[in-house]
C-alpha cells in the first residue's frame, strides 16, 4: 500500500487471477475481468461477508455458499443480496438521482466560494481538508439532517476511521461507534417527529419494512445511512485536491483546461478519477462456481476486485500511467459497476467539477508544497489526506 502500482502491473501481466491461500481469496487485477465479475447479476457473486471484509473475516474459510445475514440485528444493507439490498438502497438514494443532483449546483457553488472567501486570504491552506473536505462534509450534513456546523467534526471522524494499519482491515459494515453517535440521534428525532418525509433518508428508513414485516430499530436504520455518511465525505475531497495537483504538474494541460473551465473541467474530471481515485479494492463472496482464465473459483471463496489496478490497465487505457486531461474514457470502474455501483456518483461528479472550477476561476497561480503532502497508511485507500497549497 506504500506504492501499489508496480505490484498491480505484475499481477495484470503475470497473475490475473492471484490466489491468496491463507485467505482463500482470489485477486483480480485486469479491467475486463473486474467489469465482467461486478456486472454479473445472476447471484454468483454476493456481498454477504461485506464489500470490505476485514482480515478476521477473510481468515475464516467457508466450506460452501454463505447465506445472507439474519434480518436482525440488521447489518449494513450492502451485505444482502436482492431484493433487500435494492429496497433499502432506494430509501437512501432519492436525493442522488440525476435530476435531483442537478438541482444542487447552486448550493455546492455557494459552499465552495464561501470556503474560498475564508481560505484565500490566508495564502496557505490544505486543499484536501480545508477546502474539499469541508464542502463535501457540509453536503453530507445537508443530506442527513445534521447541523452544518458539525461538518469539520464529521470530516475528522471519517478521516480517522481510514487510518488502519496492515492486518486491521476495514469495518465499514459493522461501523465504528463514532459514526452512529451522529446518525442514531437523527433517527430518534425523526421517529419522535412522526417521520413524515421532511428528512427523506431518515424518514424512509424508519418507514421501511423488511420482507417479514418488521421495521428497522434506531441503530439498524442509522447503520443504513453509512453509505452517505462515509462515501459522501471521504473520496470527493481527495479527488478534487489531487486533480488540482495533477493539472499543476502538467502546465500545458492546465493551460488547456483553463481555456474553458465550464466545458473542460468535466472532461478532465474523468481522467482525474481514473488516475487517482483513492479506493483500491472491493470484495465479493461466491455462491456458485465461476471459471476465469482456466481457474474455477468455488462457492464460499472470495474474490477481491482491484479497482485501482483496473484503472491502470493498458488493455483498457493506452499508456495508462500518463495523465492526459482529455483522454477518451468509455468505461470507468472507480465508482464500481453492477449492483453496487456508487449511488452518489452524480453528486460526487458535480462536487468535484464545481470545486475545481471555482478554485481555478479565483486562483490564477498556486503551488503545492509537495514535501508537506501526506498519504497516511490505510488498508483500503491510497489517497492524499493532506495537500498544502500556497496561493
């Protein structure tokens, strides 16, 4: 995780299906293979052990298919197969659909400029945390019904959760108590108020009924909000900040983008996402045998999709280690694919676009303090938590 790219190249070239015996898990590294596996909809691959299972989960070998978890206490809904997964996801996704996301333009632009009003006079600040992080966390507060003044606190809580050491893994599905200390009170307040739809996400979860007719408890409903709480806060700031860094490192490309920020930033954004999206992998567990490259994977075994390796696969992207702002991109795996495709993709793209546009509109010249930039250890992300900029 200190520098995964050379390892990914070896895997793609020599071991496209790499078996990790102690975890009974296969790693896939090529774009087309991952695209096909994640796009499979016949129930062969499920997330019943989590999309980000910890080492403790992977060390336990299965002797056959793994069923869905019990309904109660209900874990994060991504652990379930159809139809529970889709039905719970609908409770949290309404505000992130294309038409609803498009209406957020003015709000995001206002937040970006309010941050720049405060930050630019300082002359030096952190692109990831002070700029992108606060804007993204404020939007998450809007979505969930948290006071916006909590945005810095929410951002710090999420950041701390990803600083895991080797072997610890990521426990998104079970969540850390710090997350639920923000989310459970939202559910409690909305239940007491009657859950009349004023808070779309919380109220939909309170009114949701499982196939057996039971409702979600406060903790169970709060757990289903984790996708918004974490996903909306973690990735967008890193992509925005790293994108501004990549453009600065290629002055000719930055100049070309500046010629028309409205038209060119959305194009550059896709290459930035491909080149530097911080999430490295997601996992599935097999329920049926599956053959790939002459290897048959058995029910109960796991497959880890190395998304970041796929983003550098020369079979999909010519000269993939070069940053090319207007590279034609037909397919992208950075937001996932298939059943678990990121529900916040439209809002994420809009946030990255607007924050980069507003920064470049107002900042004619800037410098990244590369020696002070930091990429702390993580078992899941390879992203820059701190990118100091001087303007």
